[in-house]
C-alpha cells in the first residue's frame, strides 16, 4: 500500500467520511509548483479544492508527525493512528485555517491534542523517559541536543554528567518535560512551542530558563548521590 494511502486509511466512521474525500491523492504527481510552495500556500490550495496539496503536506510531514506522536503515546501503532487522524483533521479544517498563522505549529497542536486525549482515555498520561529519547535520537542519526544557546552545558553530555542529565529530566514534572522535549528533541523554537501549548513566546523562554536552572541543580544533586 502506498505510504500516503496507508496513513489515510480510516480507523472510524468519521475518519472514513473524511478519508474518502482524499483517497485520490496518490494519483497526483508532485509538481514543481507544489514542491516549492510554502505550507500555508498548500493549505490555501487545499481549501480551493486542490487535493494534491494534501498529498504534498502528507509527504512533507508524515514522518515528523509520526515521531512527534510516538514521543507521547510510546506505541508505534497508536502513533500511526494519531498521525493519520492528524492529517484527516487538517483536511477537515482546510477552509478554517488562518493563512496568517504558520502551518507546522498549528498541525502539531492538533497532533498533541489527539495524543493527550488518547492518553487520558487510556489513563496513561506520562512522558517518555530520556533514556528512550536518547535511543530514538541515536536511531534517527540525530544529535540529542544541537547546541542551542540555552542548552545544558555540553560537559553534561559525557560520563556521569550525561547520566545525571538523564536522571534529572526524568524527574521533571510532566509539563516541564514536555517543554524540554519540544525544544530539544523536536527542535522547535520558543515561538512554535508557544503556539502548540497555547502560551506566549516570552512565557516559554522564561519557563525554559527556569527549567534549565532546575536541571543543573538536579544534576549536581544526582552526582553527589552517586
């Protein structure tokens, strides 16, 4: 089954109704126009009836959305379902999308809400541990942190300090873990995080600063314990 068709395979009656409307997207080749279009332009095209614009968005973001959902639900099959539902929601909201907003944070906000609702339903609201993040990052061939200016000290990523950082993030409250995850593992900016969690850029920067200070204290405490 083609990747896009598999992603849009319906899992419910409501999803089926929306998915039927986009089931023809695999037949549309990726044109130069679509390849060079911004996400927001693709949403405008989608709203005007260009279903191949949805195919372009799916191809562009399906892996990112899957990994994003996997961070929350920690189950590949559930993450696949959440990814599928995210793009179906994108399609159903095509005419309501505000093109003055950036598409990616808006899309990830949809994915986040779907994942949190699923976790609440299953009574499994918890975040992935840093050990699992590290494993995922290595498998993907990505660096754990890409040295943003407010990142924890580089020396924390070696030896005992690496272990201390892992233990410290694992001890953080869920809301703080989420912000750290979005910043350092999904590599989102403070502005993008603010859009996803319904906050402000300034508030997110303040939270990140406080959390990083807290991590340094927790790391020091952990090293003393061992």
